[in-house]
C-alpha cells in the first residue's frame, strides 16, 4: 500500500495534526515547525509563540530534519529552505500557508514541483480588517480617541459610507468578500482585475479592466489594494497614481507593502494629496521607528495582523485538507501557483 509522507512546518495543536492524518489512513504526518524555524530564522507560524524548551539550535534541527526531508512527498509550510529541492528528492507538492509567494527564496517556484497557496483561507478575516480600517477612517476614530484621552467634547462631521464609493484593485477571494461587506453598508463598489469580462459580477456595481485603473482611482473615496505582489504589480501605486486620487480619498493596503511606492505615499500624505491611509503592510516590516507614517494624522497603522485570529490555523488547514483529498484521488488542486502569472 502506497504511503504519503507529509511534513508540517506550521505550529498547531496535536488534535489538528490528528485531523490532517485522519484524511486518509495512508498518510504519515510529522511536525517540523521548530526545525524549520531554527534553519530559516523565522518564528514558527501558528497558534502560539514557541516555549523556551521548543527552541532548537541549528545542529539539532539539521540532525532531526535531514532524514525526514529525504522521504517527504508533501510539505505544508510558511517558509521554504533555499536548498529544499536538493535535500528532498521525493518531494512532489508544497502547500504554502500564506496566500502569496513573493517571500519565497530558492528555486522551488521554477522547478517541476506543484506549489499551492493559502489563497482564500483568510479572506473573511482580512475583509473584516479592511472594513475596520474603512470605518475608523470614515468616522475619524483616532480623533475621537484623542479627544477622550483629553476629556474633550467636540463634535464634527463624519463620512457616510452609503454615499461613498469603494474601489477594489484586485477582485479575488479577498476582494469579493470586501465587496460583499461594503455593499452591506450601501457603498458603491468598483473593481479592477487582471482578467476582465464585460458583465460585472453581481457583488459589485462596476468591473473595469486593469488599464482603466485611473478611472477607479478618480472615482473612489476608499481605494483598497487586494492583489498579489508580482513583478507586474510592484509599486503599482506610485506618485502618478496617488495624484489621480481625490484629495478626500483614503488608501487601504492589506496585501503587500511592495504594491505601494512608500516614499511617494508619504509625500502625498504630507502634501495633502489624499486624506489618509489604513496600512497593515509595509515595504520593510516591522515598520522602522523613524518612518513618518507613525505620526501622521489620517494614517492608521496595524502591524500586519489582517489574517490573525484564533482560527488562523483552522482556516488554513481546511483548505490544505481539501487539497490533500484531491491530491490522493488525482483531482485538480486548488490555488495552484501559475509560473507565468506569478501567483
């Protein structure tokens, strides 16, 4: 009977590992979260920070990991070792916990190994974070909080979402969920995406091709970036695009910091070319203490927490287990990385 050897480099509860193993009796599952952490220098992604006793030195991690890599067929991970393919001759499929691949180093994206991503697994919580930022900016929540701290009773006008337009740059799983939430507030929703159809999806008011980005930027009161970072989208929003936005508009980015020319954004905010921004991602993370963004009125900063919730691993595992069933039965996998498109 064929066995499928799986390495899980995500920290999770024993019950969650057992749930993965229960997908099929032929699965052999080992957890290597702390070994990958020691060799990549990254904290194990998952439900909790590692205990002191969990921390490994590189030598111990190498000793434990080497024989497992020789036999692994399926890897479920957030981080990839640069020499993974050289050390894993039987590796056939890598499922990435996050929804993007822009942080991956090594040649795994160029070789004949199936790579799938966590795209869509965290769409709901990310869309909730978008709407949190939209509401905080529209209702000037930071101003209220400052006034509360100073015991001030000052009233002022705020934005009505039902009279506002939200522009989505990217209309995948996250964008569609944002559109759903925005429509529940009565907002007009415009979206653009790489693949265009003449008929607008039911979730939105208008779908425009990517070459009409200028139209979306000029029309929108809130511009939300919900697309992957690729060579084609890096610095997609620069000085020219920021000048196209209304002076009263807000930019919201929960995708990748590299989508925005950050110095251009800082200048635009300083010069009042737009009203503000809600930012969960940055070109350099953590955001350096000397960044002017920290102290700007109209800017709300969150520390890349968009997808974080107590259900982080559960949400991701649900997608991985569905793909696991498909892999075993020979059916097409979900979210297969497209080497031409870059996502």
